């Protein structure tokens, strides 16, 4: 090697690429066919990403140095990076023909084959490389990447092999974290992503993936911080912009979510994912018509995206367009039969239409697909299998845990006694405000734990099975007719008094999605509150009562047991779709449910009655937002009740 070439190479190896390039070009100016200078200048340009300019230099080097395998390998690498994998594969195979045991050529061959979707051949090449060099980090990493989707356990083995040699390898940490996340091992995934981010705070992929796992764990604010950290590394990355928009929506920061999604669309016009998440945001704001238009725009860019079709189905259903919703959902399932979002959307349709058994099956997909699949809280990492209703040996135990809102728990904990036919020991984890009520009214054989720290207490024991409460209907195969006509009441109703004692709950939790659709401003009840012969009791939790026509019935109530006691003397409860309606109906109280146009699945799509609560009567909106007709119907029914009471 000449002194000039040696000096140029030293500059190159020191990272001084501009001076090194100039030095190589000076050599070639004097010696245009200098093979080593051609090879090294080509490698330098390829290193910079100037692949098209590098290729002719490397081809010339191979002509000048036909036995120089490094030049041939550099050409193969550059051809692959330039998007010419077939030519790259031919060049790599030329190297292997001359030296079959060359590991770096085998790894490059595998990468070319993967680019050509010839994954089986790529695996063969990588296994050959590992047979020759069992400690090759590149081979382990490449084989892990190749197997990550199809054979995650083997892929995890290869990433672990990388980390055994290099514990700070952020790529292996990140990819192993992805495997754990896909398997639902969120704590393990989180730890791996956190290690990667600690080692490389600007690693976009690890920051983004950590945000995803935090979101799955329900730590929305922490997820937002990680997405922002990822965007600091890659400000215009559309995937992370979309994830941040989704997290901001879940945090209730809708204006910020809208801004980031619009920014994404401005930078990436026609991005279907941004349109899709903007549609989800509009749907959450009860702007279903606008959401439908946005989902349709997304489908113009991605007509084969099952998730968009499923979200369109949800918006159509919320608009009361049930048949159109079914068509969209069926389209989603035709495209992706196992789509969690689509299966969950179909569950809502099936349950709304009283197709109970099929609906319960699809409702299991609520645990998949992230927040879009309807989860309110992450599934606790319990080590026992889920009971699906199969026969079990005598003497076994089961842990049941609540998972959604108070109304859901009130509706379905009534069926816990049926588990006594299958299990010797039953433990139920319920929300703390429901604990006293459940303890007083469920059979003594059912042990109860408060959800405040109950997971830690429960895990001190060993159970044979576990069961989310909303999977109880699937396990018991509940259909109308299989629930007892009057499920075990939680308390006995009292005798009617004079004047008519009526409880009124006009609003739910404003933080919940679609609360604006189910709640009614108190001012709209003026005509009802002025009716003579009725004493009104306010049952809206947390409401400030300054209307003299309303008795603050929940004043001093600490939990649902207190609320139930306040309901006992009432003759009637009028409520929007909240836990109060479930509680009163569970007591056997007459309940008039003021229901929105597109109701929750449990209320069915038509009719006054509910198969779950025989004492409940529904007053349904005939059109979205039409509470006037509903309240007029309630007023007429109240007057009729007063007349009937007077005649008895």
C-alpha cells in the first residue's frame, strides 16, 4: 500500500470522510485504475448513502481486483442498499463460491434473500453462519429479526445470545421487548425498552415502543412523555405522531390530539393512519357524522385496512345506522378475520341484536388491539388460565376480577353465585365503593377483596383459574331466559309512599367517552320537576344541588351500599344510562331508563324492556339528541302512574 493510500485510509478510519474522499480522488486522478482506491472510495460513498455513485466505482474495483473478495462484498452490500437485491445476491454468491465459509458473506446473502421474500433460504444461510461462528452477533441479530414474527421464541433466544455478549446492545433490547409485548408480557417488555432508552435516549424506536407499552399499561401521561421523546429524535415520524395523538385523546386533551394529527396530515398528505385516528377522535367527541367522513377518506387511501373498516362500523353504529355498520364490520373481518378491533366491533353488534353466544365469543377480543379494542384498564398479569366454562375437577378455586365500570360490575356480579356449581373456592376482586354492598348481598361462600391493592393480596394465594367479570357470561353461556327472570336482588324494595317518591339521575361521569350523548342537562327536566304530587330525589353523583325541588339524596353517601339504602324508600328511579340505573334495577326497583338513540349493547336496539332487568322500562330517543320526545313520554307516563295510584 502506497503512503498516499495509507494516509487516505487513516483519515477514512478516523471518520474524516471529506478529507479521505479528497485523498482517494487525488490518487485516482493520477491512477484511474487503482483498484484499492476505487474500492475504498466506493465504500466511503456507500457509507454516506451515495449508493448510486458508489456502484460504478466498486464495479470497476472488482474488474481491477478480481480476487479481492472485500471489493466484491462491498459491491454486494451497496447494491442491496440501493434496492437492487437480486444483483446484490449474485455478488454475495460470487464471494461464497470462492470462500464458502465466509460468515459476513453468508449474513449478507441472508439479508438479500429476506429482501426478496425468500425467508426460508435466508434462515438456512444464517444457520450456516452460526454453525461457522456461533458467537456472531450479526448472525444472531439477523436471524432474530427474521424469526421475530413467525417463531418468536427462537427469535428471543437469538436476541438473548446477543445480549449475553453485549448487554448494552439497544437493537437486541428493543426487539426482545417487542416479542415480550406481543406475548402480553408487558412488565418484561417495559423493562427492556427502558434499558434501551436509558442507554440511548435518542433511540426513536425504543422511545416509541416504550410509549406503546405504557399506554397498554394504562399509564397515559408517561406514554405521552415517551412519544414526545421519540418525536424529538424524529420530529416528522408519522407513526409516532399518530401514537401521540391517540394518547392525547385518551388523556382527554382533544385539542392537542387534533393539532398533532393535522400536523401529521400536513406533512404526510393522505396518511391513512392519521385519518383513521382523527376519525376515532371525532367519534369520541360524539361527532359521528364527521368521523364517518374521515374514515371514508382514510379508506380511499387504504381500502384494505381492516381497522379503518372496523372503526367506520363503530361510528355508523353510534349514528344508529346498524345495517351499514354490519356491512362495514363484515368487510373488516373479510380482510382480517382475526382483527381484534373488528371482532370487538362485531361483538357490539351481535350483543345489541341479542345474538348472545356469538357476541360473548367476540367480546373476548376486548383485551387485544390496544385501547381501540375497548379496554378501560389493562388485564392484570395473573398466571392462571382463564376458565371458559369447561368441566373442572372437584375442589378447585377461581379468582374473578372486575374490569370495567360500576354499572358493568353491578350487572354481572349478580351471576357469581352460579360459580358455586363449579368451584369450591371463589374470590372476587371488586371496586372499593362496591365492596360493602357486595359483601352484604353475595353468598358468604364468595370471598371478596377490594381492588385497592387486591392484586397483591390475591397473588399471595394460588388459584386454579382466573376470570374477568365480563367473561362470566361466556363461561356460563348466558342468554335471555338463562338468566333467572328476577336475578337475586341485592336488597328488597320498600312499600310505596305518598306523595310519589321518585329518584332522578340526569348525568354520568363526564370523563367517560360518549357521556355527552347519554347525559341530559338538568334544566331540561323543569317540566317534570314542576309536576304536582311528586317528591324528587337527586341521584346524580357529585352534583351540586341548588334547586329546592330536588332533595339531595346522596348527601353523605360514601359508597354504593349507602346509595342503595337511599334508593330503598323510592317508588321509582328515572335515570340515564349510569350505574344508578343498574343498582336500582338490581334492587328490583321500577326503573325508567332514558336511553340515547344509539344505545349500549346491553339495552338492545329496540323495545321498552331489558332481558337483564325485568323491572326496567326504556324510553328511547327516536333520533340522535332528541331528549324532548323522551321527556314528553316520561311526563305522560308519570301522569298515568299518578292516575293509576290514585285509583288503587
